[in-house]
C-alpha cells in the first residue's frame, strides 16, 4: 500500500511536470512518460537547472535534457539511467524525478515534498495562472541598460510582480510588491515604450516591446497597486 501511495503521489506531481509555456511545447501525460518521446524544452528558454534551480554556466554546470520529460537539467540532476519504452527499452539519461517515477527506486537526495519558497515557483506554472505575463526590460538607474526577463503577476498572488530570467525558469530571481506604487506613463521617444513604478524615492523603469503591451502592463500594475485583484472590483468601484 505504501508503494501504491508513493506512485499515486508521484503521478500527481507529474500531471503538470511537462506543460510548456510556449504553445509549441505540448503537454506530456503521466501515462506517456517513457512511452513517448517528449519535445525538449529549448535551451534558450532557461538559465538554470529546472530541477535543482542552480544557474547554468559554460564550464562547470552545462545543460542536458532528460529523455523522459524533456526538461533542461544539469549533469548532477540527470545522472540517472532508466529504460524508456519509446527507445526500445534501452537505458537513457533521465532526471532524478523521472528516475524515481519510472523505476520506483528511491535516491538519497530525494527532494520530494520540499516546501517552495516565495521565489521558487516555476515561471511556466505561474504564467499559466497569471493576470498578465510577458517579456519586459527593467532599466537601470541611468536608463541606458538593464535586465530583460520574463515578468509575471500571478492570479494567486496578484499584489506581487515576479521577475524570471527566462520563461521556463523554475525560480524567480526577484519580486516587487506592487501595493502602494503609482504607475507613471512616460512620453514615447525613439520608439521606446517606457513606464515607471514610483513610491517615495523608489523608482522602477520598464521598457515594453510595443505600446499596446505597455498599456496592458500599466493597467494591470495600477489595479494591483490599488489592491484591486479582480476585474469585478474595478467595475463595482466605478461611479457614474
């Protein structure tokens, strides 16, 4: 019975394990794991291991793909072999979670049940249930450079802006509490679609790819900053 319970728990874990953010990454059902070749998550969609969350680099932590789920993982997290039915039951490199699921074996560093911190929710998971998500650039103080990333306001945490380095990363690198900020439009110049979040001396300047995207973000941030987390709240508060 314990073995059955463990397998059922892992099945629940894998129900959304390979749901991709991009439309060209189809979902892989639990019962298909190992039986059908997955579509690999593209390398340029992640900057860190999708299992242990450690950042990749060109020398000591390189990218590998799990042959079962298609995740991009580091060498340590993919140092497992499991027989995959779609490859004639030959042993293939798989991640730790797929190894446990496919073989039923346990490993010493099983992280199952580890509590996710405030920044440890995956971008794809959060984006699929978001008020708004897209690529933006957060400019530095002089307005000349900055950080381009994947920005998300989750439905279940609508007063916070989460910033990921890439749209398939499994951990956000920072967050900005939106409540109490003022959203400030900036004149369009040199085809730059700029807007700001301002509170006292704290100023964040964002660059959107289009004017339409800029307006969508300004509206979403203004609602969150005012504590309005549902569209019906805005309608009820609108007077004649």
